[in-house]
């Protein structure tokens, strides 16, 4: 069973940047697709970005042009670079892969 551990959340001012990391463990093969989701207060969990090896990279409409998902080559570690952050980006961000979820990391965008 895969374990996913996120890090990098925190408090940032509007317009600022933050990078999240997610490391997968407990498996011995390369995961084909890894992604990030988020859930704000009172909202449903939504796709932020997903990256497939040798395949497409998908972004939620609200983050296109501001967020970038990437992966360290040859590893099961994925990153989410978040730029031009807005108050509405405030949420718990979850890493997802192989049907599993990380514990989530809080991102708060505020003055």
C-alpha cells in the first residue's frame, strides 16, 4: 500500500509563491500518475493538477498559468509550484496516487 507524505504548506500573502512536495513510499515501482487535489472550507475536493509519465498534464481551470506540477525524474516525488497565489487558493492540499491520499497540508493565503 502506498504512503503519501506532503510537505511545504504554510501561510503566504496574496501574490506570493509556495512549493508543495509529495513523496510516495511503500512501493517498488514507478507510479504512472500522481496528482494534487485541494479542499477549501465548505467546498468539495477538486483537482489542482495531475501528471502522467509519458502522458498529459492536467490542471484545474482556476490554477492554469499559475501552478506547475513536476516530478523528480526516476522517483515517486512530485511537486506543486504555486505562484501568484490568491485568497481563494486557501485550502488543504492533498497528494493522490494509486487510489491513495496523503494526510494533506494546509495552504493559507492571507495578509
